[in-house]
């Protein structure tokens, strides 16, 4: 039986394991540099900047969705889905749908006007998953970042 709940501080170590699994899947295993301490403080410190949900089976976290609130000068407050992952052996059991639908519910509860995220162009399973929700794919914008 799969249960969903809000992420808690005690989940951070397992969440980082799953984040590493995601980075490996996305062919960037050495890109995860956040420390457990920083991750915990960022989600459960005095000024949290991220929130999330976990999916569990037999008290083991098998999936998660992590988001934060971003501000668009055109649209207002929107949820930004940073990561959603179901561990490889548990895929195909509708756990991703449970997590994604919980995010939609959360966005509505918080009166946000949308959810935005990124997906790698080669990640066909994820693209097909998002298409089931009538997601809009924008080919016009280019991702940009700098390290400081």
C-alpha cells in the first residue's frame, strides 16, 4: 500500500539518495553537491525555501516531489516543481501520478495560478507522463544559469 505525506526533516537523508538516483538517471551523477545540512536547513530551517511530498511503501520512501514558490511578473505566484522521482523499481505503478496530482491539489490550496517545471528533451517517459496532464511544452525559451 502506497501512502503520501508531507516531507519531514527526518526524510532528508533518503531524499538526497533519491536525488542522486535522479542525477544518475539524468546523466549528471557528479552534479549533486548540496550537503545534507544545507538541504535540511533549506527545507526545515527558520526560512524554508522548499516543500515536498513523499510516497512510501512499508515506511520506505520510494518517491518524492519537491517544489518551491516562484514569482512571475506576468502571472504572479506559481509553483515550481524542482524534482519528481519514483525509484526505478517502483515505476509504472501510478505513484508518479499520485505525487503529481497531490502537487496540483497543493497549488490550488495555496491559490497559485500554475505549476512550471523543466524536463530534459530526451526524457521520453517523463514527456509522455506530462502530456497526460495536457502540459504546455515551450520550445521558445532557453535555460540559462551562472555559478556564483
